[in-house]
C-alpha cells in the first residue's frame, strides 16, 4: 500500500498499490481497490467504493455511499453527491456465456470507459451510464439517469437525463435552453461571461 500523508479512517479498507495524494481524507467503511489513484485534498465519504485502477484527480469530493466502478476517470474539482452510481457494461449478466460459472468481474472488451471532466457536479442518487463523458463544469440533477454524453456547462435532469439549461462555473444557472442566444450571457451571481460556440457554452471572461 503506497500512501502519502493522507488520513485514513481505521475502518476503511485500502488494498495494495493504492495511491493517495497529500491531504486526502478517507472516511469510515470506504473500500479502495488495488491500483486506484486519488489526488490531493480529496474527500472520499463513508461507505463509498472505488474500483481497481480508477483515477480521481485533485480536490474531488465523493459524498457517502458513492459507487465508482472500473474504467471511470474523475478529473479535478468534481463533486459526486451521495449514492451516485457509475456503470460500465451495457450488457451485464451474472453468468458466463457457457453458463458454467460467473462472468468475470475484470474489464473486458465490452467494458466502456466514463470520464467526468473538471468541475462537474453530480447530484444525489444519480446513475451514470457506461461510456459517457460529462463535460467540464456540467451539472447532473438529483436522481437523474445519464445515458449519453453531455457538453460543458450543461444542466441535465430526469430519466433519461435531458438538457434544460446551462450553468456557470460557480454552479448557478445562466440560461434555460429556450433562452440561449448568440449574444454574450453573464452570470448574475459571479459576473463571468459566456458565449455559445456551436452546441457548447464557452467562457469569455472571468
């Protein structure tokens, strides 16, 4: 077990070859599988599970009971709220194709990678489907089921999740879908200015 100056609760289970950054806190009953890499100043909340070889960046918050399966990458400054579940297989079965035993739990050619880009927030009880990318500073509403990739700054809700607007880096909404125009859009909370570039919202000024 390769550990930096991180804090680990006595009840947490940290398997061999886990890397933890400086200042990271691992709370009670967390399970970190072999090869997981977690950056600096992160919080991994109680009863969360992080699968083998998962990569988590710096300044990331996982609340309680988050399930992060294999082939997930979470970039810096992301917020993953309580009971979020990631998935990585579109065609899961318990048994193998020959029905002679259990299907392997190791990654296969059907395991799909998911990426949570910098600054994203995922609301409580959300489910993230396999093989999707959540764009930078996007926001997934509570209880949503994300089945396809979403652009930067998108606000998505529902099952299946659909985009209803755009959010600022600070998290506050800047426009609903029906309101989006070509003119610059300014956040009423922090003053950042955005413009639309095709199907995305891009920062013009801080």
